């Protein structure tokens, strides 16, 4: 179940906001500091971050940077206090999902949290498919890889055969194998898969 | 016997006489012999002659012996005399030589003295020249005042440069320089110059107005010049143009004032921002707790007992907010840890020195009515300085709209009773409306544009923290008097001596 990871150094905020989110049916885990969060397994789990921008030690902005370095794409909603606008702007520029000002409007916060969780789920699905395609691509032999690249580039079998110095029927066999191994139903399906992986 | 020029003729004459006598004697003897034969009658006569000749020879010999003897004695005496003469001459020569040496010595001494006299004269002329060069080329005005003559004896040419007036004017109008002094400074300077005759010293700063209307700042110092009997008969002085320095000082002080104002403002902003953030935390928690409760209640199937914890959270966070506010109040009414025994008059002098520029710029006359030899008080000197400075600035602000000449600031100290020192800051400003008088010490109440309304309440809390009181009374004629009291320091009751308290304050 996707979880809201709440990080705030103020125990009252952790308690109150945790209670509010749970009452609204969300799974919540709270951390007193950025370091506590990094040291837990939460970084790998599905969910989103509700992060206090102003904290002693590692600040919210520091954690955001750290997560980017770790290639963790969990959406972050920053909690800002009075007069933290410049920090909020920096957070947004650095790719934060959004920021909410204390004290919060409960419904607005909940809406943004649901959106963030949806985004994370979508991102995770994309990631899973990418991993899947990459695994299937690894099954191809070098020759099949060569044929696949040329097929995806839109070359005719005749051209590919001349290019690689093999017969047209051999090209057709390789092509069939590639489609089977990648579980591609059509040429456009194959191209989509390659685009997904090529994004990496 | 020596043979000399005198001896030879004597010998010759003696030889001649002896030869003559011998010839007579032989002649007679021959005659006697011849007579004895020829004429014996005549023999007695010839014998008688012979006897006479022999006798005369004996007599001559005797005479010669006597003469020789006499001569010999004279010679001896002469030799002795000569010897004595010789000695005398030697002695004389020695003395002459000695005298000559002495004279030579004296001569050289005299020559030396003359040379040094000449050198001294040259040196004197040089030093006079140097003095003149110095006096006429330095940028400061060098002056000499004769006490007996009752006039300025010398003024260097820089006077014309700085004052823009002719040096000759001193002879015609001795007080010409004083007319140039700025009207605001003139009385003070006149007094200082009268005192100068009595004390022999002078150290004043004043403004002059040049004929072209420009104002210059002068630093005038005088030093006593004494005669051999240690009696001051002249005063020598230097008057320096310190306009540039004064302007720089004024600017610096203005910047400091601005800086102080800015830092106070930024401090207030920072304090407000911190306070907002601090208060926002419990507020956010309270709102979140309440919303959680609302959510649960709306769902309709909540056991009210489940809400107890949530409401406890609300209560605790409300208390936390009020704790923050109490803490802030304590911060303003700072503790009393820095109390030291202090001389309130010295403190007032120090603060007034700091505020002098503001007073002068606002054309306010300051009167100090300080009671001398007041006992010390035990207080935090920095905080009391702040209060005094604030009260003075308050008075300056209150009087700036009043006509010039009526702006009088009186700072007074007195012993209110055996235990209390009273300080009063009296202004001749516009006074207070009844409404203002009532709300004077309320925070955020102000009659000044741009004022924060914190000065008086903070001042009051500072004075109250030292054990004293701060209040205001309207003056019978115009303006307001602010009074504050501070406790008299009684060291006998203190476990620490002054010295120990000072030692505690100093960093080791």
C-alpha cells in the first residue's frame, strides 16, 4: 500500500498530521529527521514525501538533493512555515511536486497527497515495464540484436540481408525470433518498447 | 788667573816698571862698585840711593801684592754677582715662558669663546628663521598673546587663509577674530578666552563664519609661556582648521545613528519573524488535530473516547503557544545579572556626549543640573544608558516642532531620599494630550510617525527590573518631564566589594 512518509522535527506536527491523514484513510509513517528517513527502507517503497522545509541538521532541501542523487523519484510535497517563500521557490525549481503552508487546509493537502501518490504509482509502473523490456532485450543474440535495430530503423528485409551478407529468409527467421522473445505483437509495439528503454 | 784684555796692559806696565827698577838698581850697584874704587867719598850717597831704590822696589812689590790681592777679591765678587745675575736671568726667562704659555692659552680660550659666540648667533638666527618659516608655512594659525600687553602679539599668515581676514586687523581691531566666531559659539568662546588669561590654558572647538559665508570648524589650543621667575607672561597657541575632520565625524556619527536604527529595525523584523514561525508550529498542530477530529466525527461511527487523545493534543499545543509568548516577554524584561555599582552622573555625561550631535543639529540648549557626590547605584549600565538615550531622543523629537530658542533640555540628578536616586529629563516640547498621557506606557502606542511605540514601555520595564520606577509629569509651563529612580547602592549589604564585582565583569 502506498504510504505518506511524513518528516518533521516537531513531534506535535507529526502526531497531529499523522492522525489527520490516517483519519482520511491514508497510510502514514513519520520520521523525526531526514537522516532517520534515509536510514530506513522507506526510500525504496511506493509512496510520497510530506517534508518540512526548515529542520535542524539536514534540511528538507538537503534531503531533496540527496534523493535526486540516489535516483529516487518519490514526489515531494514540502511543508513551509511563515516567511519560507524563498525556500519554497527553490524547492519547486528543484523539482518538488508542490508545497503547502502551515497551518494546512486539510482537503487541499489531501488532494495534493492523492495526486502525488498517483504520480508515484504511475512512475513505478513505467519503471517496472522498462525493467521488463530490458530483461527481454537481454535474451536476444548479437545477430538478432543487429536485425532488430535495422527493423526498428525501418529498413526492408532485402536491404538488411544485403547489409549483413545473409539471405532474406534468414533475416525473416531472425525477425520472427525477435518478435517472440520481446513479446511484441506488431512493429509499432516493438518501437514503443525500444523508446521506453531508450529513454534511460 | 785668567789672561784677558784687561790683564795684558797691566802685565806690560808691570814689566815696564820692574824693568825700569832693575835698570836703576843695576846702575846704582855698578855706580857703587865704581865709586868704591874711584870716589869712596861719594859711596855713602850712592849706597843711600841704592837702599832707596831697593826700598822703593820693596814698596812697589808690596803695593803690587796689595793691588793683586784687591783685584782678585773684586773678581771673585764679580763672578759671584755674575753668577747670581745668571740665575736671576734664567729665573726671569722661565717666568716669561710660563706667562707666555698662559697668555697663549687664554688667547685660544678667547678665540674659542668668540667662535662659539658666533656660532650661537648663527644658530639663533637659524632657529629664528626656522621658526619664521614654520610659523608662516604651517596650515595652522600660530599665535602669541601677551598677558601684560593685553593683546595678540603675533599671528601667523595662515590666519588670513582660514579666517579670510587680514592679519593687520589685529592691530586695529583686537577682537576682530571673535566677531568671526559663529554666533552660537561666541559666548562660550569669549568665556574660554577670558579663562585662558587666568589658567594659561585653552582647548576649545568652535565654528567661524568667513566673509564669504562659509562655515569652518576651528580647534584652538593655547599653552602657557613662563619667564625665568616661572611667571606666565605669554600664551602661545595653535588654531587648526578641522572642518574636514568634523564633517567626517558628523557623517560617521550620522551613519552610526542610521545603523543603530536599522539594526534595531532588522532586529525587530527578525524577532517578529521568529515569533511568527514559533507560534505557527502549535497553531498548525492544533488545526490538524481539529481537522482530524472533524473527519472522524463526519464519518459518523467514531467512539468519542477515541477523540480524547486528539483533544489533549489541542490543549497541549495551545499551552505551548502561550509558553512561547511568556518566553518572549521574559526576553524583553531581561534579567538583572549585569548589575554593577555605577556613578549616574558619569553615565549621563557619557550618554550626552554621544547625543551631542543630535542636540546641536536640533538646536537644543542643554542644561545639566547634576547634584554632585551622589552615592552610586547598582544597575546594568548599558541598559540605563539606553533608557537615558531614549528619553533624550524622545525629548529631541518632542521639541523639534517648537520655535528655535525655546528648545530647552534639562537633565537633572538628585537624591530623592536616603535610598533612591532621582533622574529627570525635562523638555519644553508640545506636551501630551490627556489621551496620550494615559496610554504613554502601553506597548505599540506612539505619536511619532515611524515610531514603534516600544521605547517607553521597554524603558519602564528596564527601570523596574533594576528596582526603580519610571513615570512622566507635565511641566507647569510647557513640555513633559520624565523621571526615573534607581536604588542607592549600599556596599555594606553586598557580599561583594566593588572591586570584586568589577573583576566579575572583566573577561579573564
